[in-house]
C-alpha cells in the first residue's frame, strides 16, 4: 500500500544538465579511444555525436551502441580520415614554405591554414549528423555548404577546437574528455541550423 503512494521522482533541471555534461566527458574518452587508429577520427566523432543525440533525445544507449555505430561509420569514414590527414600534410608543406621565405609563401600558408580549418569544421559538421546508411560524400558536401552558410556555427566549432588545443597544452589528459564537449557543440550547432 505504501508503495502505491510513492510518486515517480523527476530529475531537476540541474541534475539533467549535469548528467548531459558528464555524458559528454565520457563520450570524449570513447572518441579518443576509438581515434587511436588515427584515420578513424571521423568515424569516432560520428559515433560520439550520435550517442550524444540519443542521450539528449532521452533514447537509451551506451558503450555497445557506440561501438556498433563506430563499426558502421568506419567503413567509409577511414577514407575521410586519410583525406583529412593528407590535407594536414599539404598545409604542413605550406607552412614550411612560409618558414623558408619563399615568395608568396605567407599568402599560400594563410590560405592553406584557413582551408584546413574549413575542412575540419565541415568534417565535424558532417559527423554530427551522421546516421547509419548515410554516405560520407553526401554528408561532406552538405556540411561544406552549411559551413559557409552558417559562419556563426562554424566559428563556434573553431572555438571548440581551440579549447581542445589549449586544454592539451595546459593539462594534456584534459583534452581527451573535452573532445566530447566539442562533439556536443557540433550536435548543438547542427540542431540550431536545422531549426532556423
């Protein structure tokens, strides 16, 4: 009889939001572990973003679902990872041209750095909306357009990348959980763009 009178407790807004924050930090660790293969970074980020979308949508999911998503995302995502590292290598060559003092090197270096930032942001935006069955080529094309059409959201993601870099410089292990916060920011940017 006493059990019948017990009401279902509802989490406070603070507890719910703190739970999402904690989930972001845990997801950052998962993303870092799944990115150990270096070229698996886009797939890990996509699986992490999908996990956070499930969490904020109050849909169940945990480590097993993350691993299942990662396995599906890595099938085409490794190619995106290789292309991303190729772009980073090209920018490194540009920066070396600037250091060598080649004529026009500063312009080429600046263009290269901005292009790399655009590629990384487009990749993050594509990964933030990834779902099983989506092709990376279509996702990246649409994400590239959103990167240009939504500069505020793109700058927010650049700020997230700066935060990860600063965290790594100050306390290297702190950069790992911050990856989850950046994934959450990418999900939020895409949701904001969708609702416009």
